[in-house]
């Protein structure tokens, strides 16, 4: 018979993930294939120039419209120094994870527990964490334009 999971271990795992996430943003990392493979280095990862933070909830009408289209925006900015973060506020568990993630990434100003920001996208300067634009919208083109502007002014 399988042993029941230990509920005491889960918080440690999540806190470890949050600490590791913070470490990823503070250093440059080289990502490569498994040892002994012929894969080449595929990316040099470091501090993002731009951070796009999306706040969602399963019952949010705006979120339901944007959910299937947001991955297209992420793909459009592949290769750019843009970090996409989605904070899911659907239940207490995901809200707790959102709080840990915002703290680990220094995004405390984006979400402070205020549920009125559900359905929004905030675009921030990566190094300073300063808000560049904020919108409650399902207009994917408007989000793309705001991201384009942020990327161009940063380069």
C-alpha cells in the first residue's frame, strides 16, 4: 500500500522553489543538455529587461477570454529578455503561491493581496521593478503594443 504524502514536507518544497527562483534571477546561468550529450548551450539566462505579470482567477470573465490567447503573446516575445509571470488567485493554495512568488521575485508592488487586480496585466522594468504600463483588457494587440514599446525603450 502506498504511503500517504507528508503534508509537512510540501511547504518546505515550495519555499525552496521560491528561494531557487530568486537565485535564478540574481545570477547568469547556462542551460545545456544532459552530461555526455551532443547538445549545445541553448540559452544564457539572467536578469530580464522586462517583466509581464498577469493576474488571473478561474472565474474571471476577462481571464477566461485571455487564457487561450496569452500563450501566443509569450511566443511572440520568444528570444526577447521578457519574463512572463502568471499569478493564479483562484483559491487559497494558489494565492499563497502567488504571494511567495511575488516576494521571491521582488514583485510586491504588483499584487499585495488586492483581488481587484484580477484580470490585469502589468508590464514592469526588470532591473528596477518600476511599473511601465497596466491594463485590465482582453485586447491581445494592446498588450503586444505595450510590450513592444517596453522592449524597444529598454534596448
